[in-house]
């Protein structure tokens, strides 16, 4: 099975306000309320492809209960550590093609809660063939957590897909995850390299791969992906590079690309289904695509552009 780790899951409330105005009263219909978090959405996408998947992390209070219920409604097996604090709520305002997002930091994780999670994680590794660890780290957990989790997986010869940012990313790449996709939404710099060009992204990818990673991915344009591996770099993007929303796009890309890699697809074909999954999520505005068929049908419209 594929194990997804979401340390800081959420309930996402999305408000569609076509003429959103700051410092004025804005009215809207009832928000769309669904579970969120990178590993959460990646797990749902994997399940669309009939993969056996288990989602783990931390859940607490009523919001945490809603996240678990949502995952199980999508036939995703859950095995979360329960905490005293409340799983966070995030707020998204969509105004035509603009998007404003307010994310809570998340609950503080106590030492005994972290210990409970680590027990769950290590037991789950006994049955896993691949691990996705993605997203932010909640208060109370050391920035080395992803490095520690990746090393435990590697010790059992299990490949890891890492998606995070900042210091947590820079430390975790030392554990040589198989795939690394830096989250550059807030900080467009990785390992001291400013990601302001394809050339610099490839430089950063090579630096990450020098620690042992085999594949590095960067967002490119609105929905494209730059894929870098040893001796190869290319961009996968749709013919029409447009989206209604960015909600869940990167998470869906992570889930679908993992599916492709686990099933021994070429990097180009894995990238095609990943971009299709991201586009389907962004066009639907519900975090994930509706079906694997929806993803498969768009592959002929994905362009592959070699840059090395």
C-alpha cells in the first residue's frame, strides 16, 4: 500500500465571491466545506486509481473527526494519531481568477501525541511500498521531523515523495527522498538558489539530487511541471495553461505522479497524468479530480518540452 503523511490536515472552507472588496461587507452563499491537506488530497487521488492507500498524521476535535469521515467517504483507510487540540480550519476566497487564502498554523502537538504518531507510522511502514509526506509542520514538532520519517522509510527500503518548504525541506533532502517537490508558494528559494528561471530551478534540482534524490519537480507556469532527473529535464504542461482555482492542484499532481512512478510509467507519462490531475482539480474547485477517467482523457492535450 501507499502511505500518506499529513502532519497538519485541515477543513477547507471556500467562499466564491465574484466581486470581493477589502474593507467592505461581502456576501456569499454557503461555503464549500471539505477536508484538506496535501497528503489528504494525494490519498484521494491515489484511490481514484484503485491504489491501496492509508492516510496518517494528526486529527483532533470535531474538525478532525470531519476530516476522517471525509476520507472514509472516499474509501481511503485512515490511521491517525488523536490529539487534544483541534485540527485547523483554512479559509479560501475566490474572486474570479484571484484567490486569497488564510491558513491557521494548526494545533500544538504534545510529546505523547508525537510518540503515538511515530508508533503508528513505524507499524504502517511494515506494509507500505511508498510514502508521501507533504505539507506544513504544526507547532510543537521539530523541523527535523520529515528527515527522521524519511530515514525510517529508507531504512526499510521504501521510497519517499517529499513536498514541503523552508528549513524542513533543506534538512529532509539529506535523507535522500526518492522524489522531492519543493513547495515554493511562500518562499521561492531552495538551498540558497532563487527560483526565478528554469536554469536556476535545474541548478537547485541538481543540488538536491547530489544528496541522493532521484527526481525533483518544480511548478512551472500556472499548471505546468518541470521534471528533473539524472541527465534529463522537461516541462509537462497543457495546451491551455488556465485554471479556475489553485485549490488542491499541487496535491493532485503529487498523488497522480506517485501513481505513475509506483506503476513503472516513464517520467513523461507520469508527468502527463499528474498535470491532468492538477488541471482537473483546479477546474472543479473541489481539491481533487472526480475520476481517473477524467484524468486519462486529457493526456493527449499535454505537451512535453525538453529543456536538456
